[in-house]
C-alpha cells in the first residue's frame, strides 16, 4: 500500500513538473512573439517621475498623521 502511494506521489509530482515546465516554455514563446510584433508596447516612453525631498517629506508626514489617527481612535 505504501509503494502504491509512493507511485501516485511520483506520478503526480511529475505531471505537475511537466505542466509548469510547459507553461514556462509557452510564456517565453509568447513574450518573444509579442516583442516581435508589438515592440512599441514594451518600450519605456516616459521617464519615471522625479520626487523631490519636499514631496517625500510630505508623504512621510501624511503617513505619520494617518498612523497617529488610527492609534488614537
């Protein structure tokens, strides 16, 4: 009975491994296909916004106020 359970375990793990391996291959193929036919969709058209020190401090102050309010109520 233990041997049969071991066989089913190995069979199940093999099927899951093969499925995941096949999924990785298909996703890589899909990525290459999309890059080939739609390269503009993956380009960085704009640079990330620059956050100044003042904006960062405002964000920290807002977080601190929210935490203080949550603890108080």
